[in-house]
């Protein structure tokens, strides 16, 4: 597949919104700063506000400067704005503007529509695009949407139905920004370019896998969204399901979207149903201390109902019923207001079957653990046992360490990677319709099964009950699984 950018118009719906200015424009700027891309990309902001090209350019320049970007590659002549009118329904006007720009700059009719708008208006916007005939063009047309892809299985299906009524799956780019993170992509290279690890990647060699996505932030000003969503919908069904399927999937036949997505779907199909009483712990944070500062509990946050049962923490034990993983538990935990911000996968290998050093003061050897860290820094560590020098004879755990920053310097942000892929038409790092539906189908029933919600103090490692899932995770807080 060619990764050369063809001339196109990049249309951003929700052009006056926060996501556009915080993430999308800075990512686009970094892309157009690359050699040869700037002259091929024309940005057209669209939204209800009655802005002019000049106003959009001014605000965009401001946002980029605030992000610390120099503006050397910014070209006002490639940036435009189209108002959709108060009711957001002037798609005929939008179409005419796109065609006029294509005529003026001699563009072949390649278009990306990025829907940086509230998910409730995805369906009406997609329909409007289709009805205006903007789902086809003389070149290619792509539509980009962000999570959440629905609120449950029914709404995910309804959304996919609307999307497919106007666009084919090959035109649709569903963003889960976790897939744009370098370490997540590198999981595939790490697993399938290093025979050393792949040959160990199974139930004979691995005792358990742990996935931690902990944030010490609370819900910020997002109570309206979060209280209806909760941690299962916000993090598990999408981001964590992606990490998990990439760790657990079989080798795809090639590094291409369909091959990879099919393997991920097979992992979801092989999941054993979750026992809502044995394999799940929900939690909600109470007042506590984070980084030395007193913080309120979830129910005291602005706009959260004082009797809310929304889970801000989820702990899970998953089992994959296939040959590779039979009997290997996958432990997952994610939460807001946890002790620290840490996103890490720990692949815990079997211990040496016997310690021949048991009579020399080292009866218990630690297991080898591969740590894949996405936050706060991206990299890998591999723990192994060494003899500490001299006497007495002692075995100690040490680790090999790799950090992206140390070796490669600038690591592109997830949005930069993903937006570039929407320009070159590579769907590998995007979520397939079926994947989104299967994940809802699997995780969502937990929300109707009256799982108990345990309190945990802000600044802790979640409810102590989590230990009943995974004895290595105690509330006292080992971020790094020890043994
Ligand atoms: C978002 C969630 O999708 O991902 C947020 O809505 C969460 O609640 C965020 O904080 C985490 O992303 P990252 O990249 O900071 O780990």
C-alpha cells in the first residue's frame, strides 16, 4: 500500500470545538510540516458558528501557538471555513464550497470528513452527508468517527446501520486513540518480529497477563458524560479491549487491516462469559489524597448525583477459551483517582520449575516479567534474575530497559499517526464495525447484573476486594506486579 499523501480536502466538522483545537489541528500541523505533505492538504473547518475563513485561521493559529508549535509550516491559503447554518443542515452549501475549492486548486476530489462532534449527532451528520451526495466523489471519500461508537449493543448496531446505509466499511475510520500510540503498534512488531517472544507466548510459558490503566485524575468537568458512561464504557469496552486483543491474538497472515482485525475479532469470540460475581470488581472513589492534595469523592464532584452508582473503577478476570490461552487469566484494572497515572501491561512468565539455589539462600526465584508501558513513558522492560556480586550468594531481580524517548526522540502523538493514516487510506489502526459490536456484546451485560460497587479512597489502588481477583494486586498498592 502506498503511504504517499494524495492531494485532498480535510473537512473537520466541529471546527470550533475543543477537540479540534487541542488535538486535531496540532496533529494536522505536524503532518503538513512533513516534507511534501503541506501542499497536498487543504483544511476546511465546518460548524454551525457564523465564522469566516479569517476567524478560523486566527483561532487555529492561536491554538497551535498555545501548544508551543512554531508556525513556519502554517499556510493560511490552505485553510478555510464553511458555516453549516444555525441548524447544521446546510450541506448543499458545504458541497458547493468543497467543489469550488477543488476547482480553484485543481484537486482530484479526494475528501476526508472528520466528525469531531458530539456522538448524538453522528447519525444525522452521516445521513446529511449521504443525502447531499457527499458520500462519493470523483476521487476517494473517507469518514472518521471517534469513540464512543454507540452506548450499548443496540445503539452501536443502529449507528453502524446508518453508517453503512451511506458509506462502505472501507470508507469508515473509527478512531480509538489507543491504537495510535507507538507502543500499542509496536506490540505487533514486538510479538511478530521477535521469534524469541512469540515462541513463549502461550499457556505453557505464561502464568498470567495483567493490564493496568490507572489515572490519578478524577473526572474533571465531564460529569454529564461520565456519570452516564462509567469506567466500563469509557475505558474497558474500547481502549482496554484493544490492548487485550493485540496481546492475545494469533499471528495475522500479514500486516494489513483485514488480516489484523479478523484475528482481533477471533479473540473476542473466544472469550469465556464473565461471571459477574466472581470475575468482576466495580469501585467508586471516595474523598482522599492524590499527590499530597485532598480531593473530593466521586459523589461530591460537581454535577454528579449524590446517590450515583456509576463505577469509576473496574477490575476484571478474563479467560480466553482457545488453545493458546486456556487456563491463563488476564487481569484488567482501570480507574480514576488512583494512586498514580500508569498504563502498563505485565506479561508474567512461569517461574523456573525448581530453584537449584535453594540451599544458597535463594529459595524463591522471581518470575520473568515483560512490562509494556504506555504511560507515563512509552517503552518495554524485561525482568530477569542475576547473581549479585560477591558473598553471600544472592539472586536479585534486574531489568533490561527500552524507552522510545531515549532512543528515537520525538514520538508522534496518537492523533498524528491516526490522522496521517486517514490521509493515506490505511485502516490497520482503526476499529472495524464488527469489533465494536462484539466488544459491546461481551462487556455490556455486566452493567445490568447488579455488580456491587465498592468504595475506594482517592489516591489508592482501588477497592481491596480486587485482591480476590488477583492476589498480586493489593490495595496497599503494587503498581508493579512483584512475583
Ligand atoms: C478517553 C476517556 O477516551 O481516554 C478518558 O474518555 C480517559 O476518560 C482517556 O482519561 C485516557 O486516554 P490516555 O491517552 O490519556 O490514556
